[in-house]
């Protein structure tokens, strides 16, 4: 009887090991999947001041995720630890064309997909803003990494990768896109498409990575102009409420919008059919 139990136990262990090895192999295949997106001919030429280039880059959420020298975006036991890399050390490794492909398509230098990078939003970034982003990033003084280590996947994350349930935005952006040449004078819709819609829908709540984001149209309608400006400047809701991710994003990014741009954004969100 004991011999039979040992055989069964050994079989169970073997099956588990095979399953673990299979999950790991499939997850590695998913992580190493490449995308056939050609490098576009892009010349970084901007007449903007260094200060305006930085302001535009920050409104487009670069620093919100990466901070000054890298940032931990997700750290969930079993799922993994997702790190936004240190741009000051990372950007010099890329050509301008490779940076454009990464930002607009979510495709890294080696052709694999970037995780969380909101390329489906950034595909809408106008050429003059793209030039401003790259010019600003190339002006950054190199800093030591603010966080130790790189992205690491836990067992639950590996299972999600193996089952192809972890979203990569490179899957959402067409290989060929035609961005506008210049940022529009009224940035209401532009800001929604490049920034807000990564987390929010206009008319319905949206489940994003780790949180439920409210619909923007009723929110914009319910806020006074002064309260909406406070929201984007400080990330604080009515009554000074801390709004978690929104608070962080506003303080790092949206606080760099001008008063006129904030008015344009609220107007678009509130009145769009």
C-alpha cells in the first residue's frame, strides 16, 4: 500500500513540475513575442523652449509613471513587481526612431512589447509634441536608479502571461498610423485621447489596472470650474479628498496644464455628446 502511495505522490509531483515548467515556458514565449513594426523616419526638430518642451512632456504623463529615475508601478504578491525604468539611463540606449516606436506602438528596441506603456493613447500624440518629449528626455541629467531591480513576474502573473490574459498595448495599435503634425489649439479632445482615456471612459466607469475609474462626463459636469482646476492641479477631489492614483497623476502630470488648457479639457468632457 505504501509503495502505491509513493508512486501516486511521485506522479502528482511530476505532473506539478511539468505544469510549472509549461507555464514558465509559455510565459517566456509571451514575453519574447515580437511585433513587426517598422521604424518611422522621424526628425526631432522643435522651436519650443526647453521649459515648454518639458511642460508638454509632463502633461503627456511621462513623469507620472517613470518619476525622476524609475518607479515601482505594481508590487503585488504572487502577481509580480512592475518597474517603470529610469528614463535618464534608458533613453540614451534608443535612437529617436526607436523612441517614437516605443511611445506610439509600445514596441521596445528588441521588438518585444512594453507592459502598461499606454501606446494606444500615445499613438495620438502629435509630431510636434513627440519632438518635445524626445528633446526633453534627451536633456535629462543621468541619475542613479531610484528603485532596485527590474520587472519580475510572480506565479499568478506567469499564469496570466501563459494564458495570454496580460494586456500588451502593442496589440492594440495598428502597425501604420498617421499622427497629426501639430498639437491643436483647443486640446480638449486631444488631452482626452492622449491622457484621460487610458484610465477613463466618458460615459461609463472603466476598470483599469487595479482600480475602477469613474466616468468623466458626469464628473466634469458636476465640478465647478474652480474645483476642476483644483482637481487637475492637486489631484484632490471636492472637500480635499485624496483620489489615490488620480492624485499622483495630477501632481506629477496634469498640474502642468495651463489654465486655458484645463478649461478646454473640462468643456470637452462636459459637453461631448
